[in-house]
């Protein structure tokens, strides 16, 4: 905390100032919690025994993780080469039958690591398809990284390491490929928007047959296919017209190999990231991100089953909040009956409940057994994902934007661990952190159960900002509402606690009444929009102004205050 900053002038700076000054830009409290969780999972799973066959869901998750991290200590280049050769990709050798389109389809459909084009096909009926061509965000990031390496004179060394690791020996060929890499990273893809293709339709048909059991054709006949994003597709073909078959194939195959370096070996990774430590961090981060997306419910089950997280304490906190909240709403004791569907409250615990037996765990039974080859595992999961309905696949997506959610908040495993929650945490911290998010869900159910949600959110918006033409921010509104009640929820709990319970008493540094506000803001440190989500709610809280002795009309205690709930 920044003790020199007056909390009544800028509460966010008071709470987060010193924390922000000692952290890298872009880091946040909750991202740090996720990083800590990733290390915990890695330490647990690295030593978990996994049989080669008939693996349980947690064992599949563990072996996927083990294989993913193995590239930090050993080489998997042979496994990557085998996968590429099976798709006809000969890099770094020159392909006797260059076909960059086949490579792009393979990378998009089989490897799910698109080069230039991300292709999505949707069958609309027995004879028609929708084809979506687009850019893959991670490929664009990779191109930006390669461009930076080119400017800092590191790209040539990286290409040489890649070339040698994949069996290249001809130095004239290395020089040729290096020039192609350097040229391909200058982002000179033409953007002319026309759909004249430099490829014959028969070769298109051949490429699509490589990746799908059913042929997908590009035709002017609307009953056969509809193309979305063809202008980007055409722009890539302009590169082919500029360079020709052989060079274009080298560029696409080289970038295909580049897209798969996460599955290769330490030497390649170090040449890309600059040093061993940066490579280690990147691999650990990427392995966690992909592994948790794929096997998140199994990972959660592992922790819930082992009782290493205080999940029952959080569910009890939720029940306490749900019981006490109606008492604080000025006679609106019909909260629970008027919001009978409870959809927002259910969303809070949806992920954890689906991680229990009888939830999503059974869906991992159809997953293939994992192997020691990280790329093979990735492709097995991709192949399985194409067989099942996207709503049936047990993928657990998470976004950094989730960290600032009050409306739509989902309880995730890192939020059951320090520093967000702990079994011996002060109760003011429990209420200021997860308690506020749980209360927010109940308040949303209350507002939306009233049948007048649009009117309420609009009126709240007008109170906060006046009648300005900006989107209505319901998330900010429920954060403001929580700041008006979170201290009272804590005080209700304290009134029922045993005398002298240290988890309800003042601390050596703070009165207990300050802690819900401090900790609630602390969880927003470094977040995009965190300052507004911290300062706006407390600005409209009479309890905050009283507890922090803020003078009337100070920045954090304006005369006009908004109450976010209907009468």
C-alpha cells in the first residue's frame, strides 16, 4: 500500500500504489495467483504415476502436463518431424511437390496452429457449407515476435538453430531460408480485396480432402458453399503470385515449423525467447494455459478430492450471504423468491460443481490416452474435439477479463487459494473478496428477477454518469451496490461470533471495518479498468466515507451518492 496517498483522494492509488511500483506492467494480483496455482499444479502432477493405457481423467491431465513440460529438459524434434512428414512437409529440405495450401489446411485443421489462415467449416445441411477464413491471434503475435527478432538481429541465429535441429546441413539452403524468414516477417502481405485465386480449383479440392473426410469446395454455386473472409484469403494468395510455388511453400512450411516450436527442445526455445529462463517461463505458462483449458475440470477434481482447498468454507460463506442479504435491502426480503431462477448465483459455483463426480469428469472417458509426445497429445485432443459437439467438450476457458467481473463471476481454483482465500483468513477479507462477488451474483438475480432489469440498469447508469451515450455497465453497477452492503454483511457475521475471535477483531495495522474495502480493491490492482472498479464503488458508499473519515465533498466522498437497487 502507498501510505503517503490519502485514501479519500484516490483509494486505488492508496491501496495499489506500492504494489504497482514493484511489479512489471500488465501484472495483476489475480494473474499472480494464477501463476502460483500453475506452479502448484506442476509440482503435484510431475510426480503422479500414469499408466500407458486405460488412464483415468486426472492421469490423462497429468501426462499431458508432464509431456508438455518435458521439452524443457529433452528433445521432441523427432516427434514434430514425424507429424510434419506425415503431412508432406519437408522443411528445411525443399519439397519435391510444393503445396503451401495443403500445409495451411493441415496446420489449421489437424494441428490447430494456423499459418496465415484459420479455416472454420460449418455444414449447414446435406450439401452446403459455410467457410470462415480469418486470422489467428497467436499467429499474429508470433509474426510480431519474429519481426522484432529481425530488427534486433536475433532472427538469423534462431533460423540457424531451427535449421540444424531439423537436420539441415546445406549452408546455401540455410542462407536462402533465412532471407525468406526475414522477408516474410516484414508484414508486406498485400491487402487488395479481390477473390481471384492463383490456385486451380482442383488443387483446392485436393488440399481440403487432406484434412476432412468430406470434400469442401469453393464454387460460385451458392448451394455448395458460402465463403466468409475471402478477402483475407485472397490477400494471402497475392503472396503466392508474388513469390511462386517453391518460395511460398518454403515460407509457409517454415512458419508451420515455427508455430510448433513449443513442442520441440530447449535449444530452439532458448534461441527464440533469448535465454533459458525466459524459455522456461514461457513454456510453463503455455503448458498451463492449454492444459487447463483442456483438462481443467479434472485438475479441479484432483484438488477438491484431496481436500487441499477450502471449498466447503466458501460454499458456507455463500449460504451466509444468501441468508443475510435480504435483511439489508430496506424491506426487500422477497429477494430469493423474486429471483427464483438464481442463474447468476449458480454461475458462481458452476465450474466447481461440474468438477465433482457426476459433473463433466465422465466426458474425459472418451478422450484418448495421452503419450509422452506433447505434439501428438495436442493433435489427439484436437481430433477428438472435432468429433464431439462443442457444447459437449469439457473445455474450461478462462480469460483475464474474468478477473474484474462482479456480474457473471465464476469461482475458479486459484480463488480458493492464497492470496485470494485461506481457511484462516480474517472474516473482513472473506467478505471483501469472494463475499462481495457472491453478493454481486445475488444482487443481479434480484434485479433481473424483478422483471424490470433494463429499467433498473438504465436508471443506475443515469445516476452514475448522467444521460450520456455510453454503454450501460451492469458490472460496475453491481460493484457499486456491493460496496454499499459488504461492510454490513461483515458486521452481521461479527455480531454472531464468539467474543475475542481474532478473525473478527482489529489487526495491528487496521481497524477491521477498513479491511473489506482494502482487500476488495487489492484484488483489482493492475487490472485493466481496476481503478474505476475500485474508486467508483467506494465513492458511492456512505460506510466507506465513515470508516475512512473522508471529508464531505472530498474525491472519494461526493455529496451525490447512487443506490443501485430498486426500492
